[in-house]
C-alpha cells in the first residue's frame, strides 16, 4: 500500500506542480489559450490558484521524503479535495461539464492519499519515508 500511495502522491504532486507553475508564472494570454476559463477571472485569483497548486504539489511529496511534518501530506491532500469540490461547482455553474470528470479523478486520488496516509500507511515523523522494495 505504501508504494501505491507513493505513486499516487508523485503523480498528483507532479501534476499540481506543473499546473500551478503555469498558472502562477505564465503570461495570461498564453495561459488563456490552454485554459480558457483563466481569462474570465481576475489575474490575482489565477496567480493565487497557481501558487496554491504549487504548494499542494510540494506538500504531497516533500514531507514524506524529508521525514519532517508528515501530517502535511494529509493536509495537502485534504486541501486538494476542497479545491476539486470548488472546481466542480465552478464548472457546473459555467456549464463546462467536460472538466468535471477530470476534477473527480483528481478528487478521488487526493481522497485515496489522505485516507491512506491517515489510516492505512501513515508516515512516521523523523523517518525517511521513501518506499522500499519490501513494502
């Protein structure tokens, strides 16, 4: 289970780091070509979302690797769950139903990580928590 959780953490973390980087630093015109809804909300909100996504992606991976504050992985996953619920509401309100399946997949991955690291295979503070071949 530890390996499955690590795979989910790395995949979801990498996706949020890449998405967050583009929303935080890419020019709005270029970003709007890839993600049209970013042109319809204030730039400050787009940048805030991007920075939040960057931090969430880092929060899924770094605490387990460092063995420092491992509960932050659970907090990052819980934050992603809240963001995905908000994103689903946002896209339903705009009639953008095509985005919802993707949001649900990300929500399910985040829920798997949050529950898995909370109850099934929690990290232990002070331990180097990379997956080992024996797990």
